[in-house]
């Protein structure tokens, strides 16, 4: 039984164009019941390799550090193909990580793109390929998750208690809304 | 009886230093029950005269335009002494405006500062002096409000239904958290 009072850190990136060098990522510290307790911001390189380091910096330097019980990411890559080492984040921080997407990841297509775009495609692919994807049914469309440091069953329960409307948990929904609103002037779309 | 489903636009400015030219203002579109529906962002000049115009631009250009039933501002001035014409906003938009502060405004001190800093102090003072300040008791410390287009009684009721914890209504609390978190990397303090 997971308490509705636990704190979740939800992270999403802002919108960007591929000719831009950097993009913001926004972290929201939120109780599972939706009560917002903190907003964090960092920058990462578009298609770069620094997302893991910048997320670790976000986690280690917030005053909420010791309250965060789980991290939710909008997918395993932020800022294009700046792939996050979710196993590394879990090992270094001790905090379980869940990635969440609306679409089932198409690994074949991802691998093809990585090979075409990046000389270091193997390093990026290594961070992606070991993550088992689980489909989670919701009252709306299903969502697709992967997780480290937590069982899929526990992850599912945390997602359930932190979802207010629709299919996406509140920490990810709100992080998306803030990141897109700050960059564009008005938030839009769905996480 | 005001519905807990009405939409409120809460606006606060980000932190800034007085040698900076511009500062962001963040607007959050939120149901009175605390459910976030949109995040808006504009920039205003520190100690400038453009806050009213930029807020009007924020209101008139959001897709939430027709849903917003009341506007809440963290005080009557944003970005230092960039005083907001709340009567003008009400008259132009038709949406009532409430200003909220934790401290009772010290008009004598404000007038003194305006006279010292600004050749156009009379124009700024005119926007401030006509606003009656009402003290609102809360289960915590009292807050101080002024309002246009709405009675103090109705304003009080809207504040009450949109306050989740503490003394400050959720739209202002969240706008403050976003603006300070985005500018500084981590949100801090209270609206």
C-alpha cells in the first residue's frame, strides 16, 4: 500500500528546434495527491549526452532531496536523443525511476535513427535496449512504462494514485505544462 | 455560491535584481479546486510601465480566454514598481481582478519611494491610491486584498475555495513557485 502523501519528482523537457543548442528540463516535486511542493529547472544539450548528469544535479541539490521517493520521466530521452541512464540514476541516488510514454516505443526505428545520426550510437542504444517496456491499462488509452529499482506492479500503483485525470500521472503532466508554457508563452499539448 | 470548478488566472513575477532590465511573469490557469489547466509566460520591464499591457496580452491571447472568471495578482505591482492598472484590466477584459498580499501595504512608504525614484511617480501613484485594502482573516495569518469588478465578499469567497493550505490561494502560490523555480533553478519562499 503506497501512501498518497509520497513525493514524486516528475521531469519533462521543453519544446525546442533541432537547430537550437540547449533546451530546458523542468522537474516538479509533487505529492502523489497532486499537491505541488517545488519547481526545478536545468538546461541540457539538444541531442547531447548530459541529461543524466543534469538530472543527478537536479536531484542532489534540491532541498527536497530526502523526500523524493520516486522519479518519473517523460520517456527515456529528453531534448531529442539525450538518452537518460535510468539505471545509473537509480544506482547513484537510490531513488527508483519510472519512464512513461503514451506511445509504445518503436525500438527498431529508434536504433535506425541513432545509427544514422550519432557516431556514438552504441553508447546511447545501450541505455535504451535493456529497458523492458510494460503496457499499463488506464481508464483511457494505455501507457507504456519502464522502471528501475521498483517492480512494475509497484510502479503501476504509484502511477494510479498520482493520476488525477486522463492517463498521465500529475507530476509528468504538470512538468510538461510548465516547460512548454515557459518556452512558448502558453502551454500546449499533452505530456 | 461560487463553483469550485471556475477558472482563475493567477499571476506572479519571477525574482530579479534591480540592475536587470526584464523579468518574467507567469500566469497559471487553474480551477478553483487546484487543478492546473495552463501555464502562460510573458516578460515585463523591471520598474517599467508595461505590466498592464503585458497582462492584457496574456489574457487576450490565451485559448483559455473565455473560461477565466477572475484574475489574481500577487500585489498591485510586478517587477518592482511596474504598477498594474487593475481597474483598466477589469474594464477592458470584463474579468474581475483581485490583488493579494501577505503584508498590509504601507502607502506612505510606497508614495515616498515612488517620488524618489520616478519622475512619473504621479501616474504610478494614481493606479495605487484608489484601491481600498481589505483585511481577510484566514486560519493562518490574515491577507490583504483589493479588488475591481467584484465585491470584497465575493472575492473573499473565491479566495477561500481556492486556498488548499496556508493563507495564499493556489493560483498565486503555484505561479510564484513556477516563476521562482524557472528563474533560479529551484523554487523558494512564499508568494
